[in-house]
C-alpha cells in the first residue's frame, strides 16, 4: 500500500523469489496514471510471471476480501500519523494485519560511505541539500554518486535500473519534467545519478542517498545521517 515509491522499493528488497510471500496487488495513490497497470514480471521475479496488478487505493477492502489477504504493508513515507490509522481501517475491517516494514529489512547494503538526506515529508528541501552535499564532497576530491528511487511515470520494466551520466541519457529514457528537475542539476555538476534498486556498487568514495523517505535506502558501517 503506497504511491509507487517506497512500496516498490520494499517489494524489491524483501519479496522477489521469496515463496514466503504472495503479493496480490499494489495500491496506487498520489501519482496519477499509476493504477490499472501491472508491476512488470521482470522486476517482480520468477514467482510472478504475469506481473502484479496495481489497483486504486479505494479498492483495498475489495482486494483484501477477494484475495483472502493476511497482511497489508503500509509503505508511504510522507503522511501524517492520523492518516496511517485511517489507511489501516479497511485492512483491519476484513481481518488482515496492518504492518510497516522497518529499516533493517528494507535497507540495501553498501560497502561505501553513505550520506543519507532524509526528511519527514516531500517538499522539505532534500534535493537542494543533496546538491549542496555533493558539491562539498567534490570539492574535497570525492567521487560521488546520487541515488534515488525511480519515478514511475514510464515503462516500469525499463526503469528497474537507471544510470544517468549525461543529459543525453535523460533524452534517451524520455524522462519527465519532474525527473529532469531532480536529475539535471546533479548531471550538469558532474555527478552520476542512479535510480531503481537493482544496481551494482559503483567505484567511488561516497554515495549521497537522496531517497524520498523517513529512513534511508542504504545501510553500511560508516554513515553520516543528515
């Protein structure tokens, strides 16, 4: 249950090829055009050869009843506490558990130093702080990479792994205006931008984790948490 961001990330970290889970659907909210699509088979893994339906959040109770759902996983990252319990009501009404996955289960692990730029909601200024931090690191001679979960406006299968090194890369992937607003300043400054969850470890000194969330996407031994 999310908005095509933290929910996709949590799934990709915890659920693919894990027979302990059977994910019957994602729910869509906040971002227009996400519902009535499928999460593609390739990133979904071998247990989902036809992908996973993405349905409107208003369908949650119906989906829980039809699929005999045992657990609803809440995966928003920028809502008020009161909204969390309102979201829980349809799940609890049909007998399902309502849970949140914590950082230990959902963080990716890195062998590099990570600076995590996080906030309680969208619009707090993470992007500008990320750019400032990356600039300071470059001034110290560090090779930096900025990571962000992909924005789910295009082909979700192609967006499984994204690496942007030039403005031409943005053109080639037909990035939206919102994606360009986020990525272009970093690329122009000389940083590499990675999006998605299935990328390998780059050769660098520091990763700037600009994931839109209340807790970071990466975990390792040496971390600076902003």
